[in-house]
C-alpha cells in the first residue's frame, strides 16, 4: 500500500521534499505557471518558462516532459504533464489526467513521487474529489511506495481523513461493505 503525506506549496517545503520525481500538471494556457510549478520555476531561474516559451512543451492534454531537477531540490526530475486548456477542464479530464500520471509513474517504476493533483494549481476541482480520482487511478501500482501530495495546508486534514477512512475500510472484516 502506498504511503501518503501532504506538504504545503511553499519554497521551504519544496526544498525539503525528497522524491525521485515531482509531478507538475499544467494547462496549455496557464502562463505564467502557478502554484508549486511557479515556485520550482523560480528556483530554476525561469528554466520551465523558457522551455514553454521555446515550444518544447505546450501543455496539450497528455503531453509529458521530463526535466532534470535543480540541485536545490531533492528530486531527480520533474515530470510536467499537460492538461489541455483550462476552460475544458472538468472531472472527466481530471480523471484521465490522473490515469496518464499513474501510467507514467508505473512505466518509469518510480517508488517515491511528489505531485500536485491535476487542476489544483488553479483550484478548478475540489481537492477531495481529485484525490479520490488519483487513488482510483493509482491503486494498481505496486511499485509506488510513497507519494507526497503538494497541496494548500487548509486541505491537508480533509485529505488525510479520506485516507484514514479508506484504510479503515480496507482493514474491516466486511471489506468494502458497510
């Protein structure tokens, strides 16, 4: 079972974060980048923005790009994942994006990852909803041991409660039935 922790989207938290890969979903029309991606871009002196401006990545849905993480971050790489345009983002797109991310991590055999959940950089979907979508998409990944979810501190308790509830449900002798 994958272990989860929640970390704030702040420079200090990102500098202390340890993971093989940091997953940063972004929209094709999200310029400048926001949230954790913006903070990491700042740490990289605008390297992510320059890649976007140069057309190396455009953010179309399902696009994936791996970039070496700067030495200041304790990660080997950054996985940028395109979400398409903001105005077409909904629960269905979030679900598909979670599947794309889960597949990329599974194919890469990543054991530790940090991630911003799709749509959360701009708060286009409730944290609890997209966390459930992520858990559904990643449940078959037996390689992924630890995930640090980068999220606003106000959401940590709610997301933690979801995980506690799911753990209790899985440990119940009744299984998934109440």
